[in-house]
C-alpha cells in the first residue's frame, strides 16, 4: 500500500501551499465511510484543483468546486446511469455503490473512481467511459495510475495525450 509518494518528478514542486484542512478531509471520509488513500490526499493537498495531462480534472476540498459537493454530484450521476443503462458491465452493477469519485476527464465525460479494497486486495482505480457504458478497472494506487497517464504508457482508451502535465483550474481560490 502506498502511504507517501513524491510527485515532484511528474509535476515539480508542490503548487498548493496550504493543504486541505483536517476537518475537510474528516468530513469527506465520514460521508464516504472510508479513509481515502494517502497518496491521493497528498496529491490533492499539494496539486489539487487542477487539470492533469490536459483534460483530467482533480478537485480539492477547498477548490473552485468543493470536493464534497463534487463527489455528491458524481455519485448522483452514477446512480442515474445505473438506473437507465441496460448495457453496463456486471462489475458496475454489483459494485457501483462502493465507487468513490475522484476525477473527471473532460474529453469524453469519463469519471474516475476509487474502488476500495475488500479484505486484503488493495485499492483499484476505475475509469467509467460515459459514451460506451464500459469501465476500466486498474488494480493499484492512485500514484501508479497518475504515473502511467503522465508517462503516456497507461492512458485509458479514447483519452488524448495532453499537455501541459499540470495546470491550475482557472479561477481556483487556492494558492
């Protein structure tokens, strides 16, 4: 399990000088009923409210759109999709209530989720492809997923290779 990850080789020095408050993370985790992976929280604290690889939006608890509100919207969208789509993979129908949204790819409207571990299996990253009602489930950490996207070696299908590697969300209140 990845506890601490150094993102500087991908994104340079941290871009955010004030991490999210402990209260913000505690509120989010209380609502979700699970502690989020440390490598994800560390990234969000140092770089969040950003666009990675040109199209992958990763919100921050005190960003332009509060993370807790964004998560609620994405959970509602997933529930609506599951209710109306007949052609979703079985894993989505069986596990969607455990999906935790963490990012949004604006090229095709795909959403990125965490799938928390059952027993000792570890976290997975899930990419829900909105336009084709399919998912990619990649075992491994958030850091591994970002590394693969930024290197160009693990970009999910239909995602363009983007640049710049990191940019702040326009109008972000974070410094």
